[in-house]
C-alpha cells in the first residue's frame, strides 16, 4: 500500500510500536507492562524484554515447577542479562519491538516451514526460543526485568508436565547449539554476545549433556561413602532402573514411560520427605537471602526428564493427531445420533424448532469501553492484505499420510543418533570416574594443604574412623568437574547479585518519579470528572490516517485538530489549568 510517510517516519513508527505476547491463562498487572516498556525505551537495540514468570496451580508438580522457575530466573536469566543477553523470551509474557520483528532474517525466516528433521525440533517444538535465536543473530538484545511479574498456570498432572518438557528440552538444546555453531555471525552482529559469553554458554550446555552421568556417580559414591558398600555393586544396583527406563523410552509408548517415571518419582519423593528435616540446604541460602519472598519454592529436582525428551523426538505432532482422532470420533457419534433421532422424532409430537441464534462477530464493538470511539470501515486494500496474510501464514498446514510417515522416520533417525551419542558419552564418563575411584592409589593426585595437616578417614581393617597425616588423594577428573560446575555457580551468583542491585536501583528511580504523578494542587470534583472523561477518550487518540495512509483505516472528523494526540492535549489542558489557578491566586 502506498503511504505518504517517508522511510524515516516509517522506521520511527516501527521502533515505537510494541507487541505484547501473552498466553491465554497468563495474569499480570499494568505496572508489569509499563516496566517492560520503560526498559524498551532506554535503548533502540533492545528487541524484546521479558519478565519474571511465576507458575500457579495446585499439586506437587506445581511445587516442583516453582522451584525450577525460581532457580532459572535467579541464576540463569540474571546471569545472561548481566554478562550477555537472555537466550529465550518466554511466549507467556514478553514485549517485542515491531521493527525488530520486521527486520531481515527474523519474521520471514520464522514463518518458514520446517523441511529437515532437525528443523521440526528447532522450529516447531519451541517457537519462542526459535524467535529469540533469530533476534539474537540479527543483533538485537533480549533483556530480563525481574520487577515485572506475571503468573501463568503450570501443568498440574504428571503426564502433562512430561509432555511439555518433551517439547521444551530438545528445542532449547537445538537452538543453543545452533547459536554456538554460528557464533561468529552472532558476535559480529550483536555487541552483547562476546567470546567469553559464548564460552560460558558452551560450558553450560556441555555439562548439561553430562548431567545424567555426574548425578549418577554422585548418587553411587555417596552411597558407598555412607554405607561402606562395594562401589561395583552400587553401580549395578543404580544402573539397572536407569537402563530399564532408557529401554522403555525406545521400545514402548508414552503411557508406559510415564507410568514407570511416576513410580520412580513417587519412591524418590517419599525418601526425600523422610530426610527433609535432617539439614539445611546450604547451597541455596545466599540465593534465598536475595529473594526471600520465594524461599518456600524449594523442592528436590528430578533426573528422568532429559532421557525421555531425547528419546521422543519423533513425536512432533502426537498431540495434534490425538486431537484430530477425538474430533473425528465426536463427528461420527453426532452422525449416528442424527440417524437415531429420525426414529425418535416419529414417535414424538411435532415441535417447532427454535431459530438458531446468529453469532454477531462484531459484538466486541458494543463494549462499554469502546462506545466513546468512532467507527470506521477497513478499506478494500487493507482487507485484502489481512486475508492474504491469514491464507499464507496462519492457516493450519495439512500434510498427507506419506509426508507424516517420512517426517516420523526422519525424526526417529535423528532421535537414535542423538540419544546414542548422549548415552555413550555419559556411560564413558561414568566408567572413567568409576575406574579412577577404583584405582585411586595409582590414578589420583596426592596433595597436602599445609604442614602437619591431619584429616579423618575410615580404617578398612577396623572399620573405625581415625586421624591420619597421609596426603589427600584427589581424583583429577572429579576435581575438574567440580571446578567447572563451581565456576558456573559463582558466575551465575555474581550475575544474580548485580541484577538484583540494578533492580533495586530501578525501584528507587520508580519511587522517585511518583511525585510527578501526584498533583501538587488539589483538584475539585469537576476537574476529576474532566480528567476521567479525557482518560476514557485516550483509546480514540491515534490518527489512523497517518498510520495506514490513504488505503488504511480512516476516521472522519470535523476538525483537523481532533486528530492530534490526546495525551498531548491532556498535558496541555493540565498545564493551562495550573497556570490559570496560579493567576487567580495572584
């Protein structure tokens, strides 16, 4: 559509246009959106801003997700915001800049249909993460505002939770690897992505892949140290249920996998409840001091999620297929019911059917809050634009059974390759740690912290703890893992503290600006009614003729001055009123 606006004016309008992405079950206050908007106005290179998400609901699974969300925001998002930029803007509550979405290689590539198996995982399993990756590569920042709170309903059932994470985990890993693989372009376009930040993300994703083996070895050797049993037997005892779960993920349906995971989770949770009061969780105490309002959100983490996510990559459209089957069944039942109704209607007296109520699609325009607005009609050119947009991008993608079969085979092959690599690497790491511990006298590093150093160890002959001056035997592989994990925790803790400090400074500035909103002169009832009337008319402020040009949505008004911004007119009226009162006092 032709527009009389210049390129500079169009760019300015796009820079000052924002799109709020929310879920249908999200809850938030207007102040949360204003805080996101204030951050977006500080820098033009901020393409998106996201807030602090609080899962709500009832049940044990919601408790666990409260802990998970809290840790992710306390450490991960805060550190990403401080040392680089946030990698994912959640779709349940984020504010996007229109000019960033319309930039090259963002929205055009975002609407691209997946063709390869890895594209189905990266594009379709986590759309918000995929959009965030495109924005980062193009040079835009994604920032996190901890003071902007929003609530969203979390999965309350075990099956719903695992199905959700089956989509999230592969997509998150795929997009992170894609960003790291294209780090040169990302660091050149985005000033916030440095080589040190790339190294940090590489270490985080690397140890995330090794997480199952690390947790498994910690569990095994903790039992060995606590009960004095043989490490080989404990490796077998703990490895059998994990191996069984992996086999079930490859050979059985989702309901069998979920049933087994339920049994394992319930037994683990029962053991956790028994020892919950045995000691404080010292590792999280500094974080709790920084966020005391969320101190009750701690609960034990669970380990089966990654295995099930990586072994179910081929189930991209399982939920859609189930929904379609249910819809077909309902339609079939309705057809059968119509056939039986023909017989019943013969035996019943004839009753005149009530006329079907026609749904008015313009009913939303009758709202009380829109009565002050003038009505207009879309021009033919703009109506055609929206119809073409819906036809090209918003209609469901239909695929044939052959295409679905080919997609499933490609995803199954991708699943097998990735799962085999992850399982092999973790198995080798667990074996290496076991062998080093088994032959600690040969493969360990001897170290004495200081002269006359004494420590307590168990005498294998007597079974008693005794003091000894022998040097410490340090496992080099285990020590390296501890150093890297501790380094990640230290970096994230520093980032959390810096981000909390910035949040506190922003809160002080917000309080300092409150006096501008409180009038120094007392208004009477008539003034309050005038201000209220002007505020109700603010929805009818923007000149649509300037926004959409000659072929757009126009509102015809008698006076050209009525097309001015009402915010400006309201401020001007307030200023004139104050000046008039000042003159009356004189």
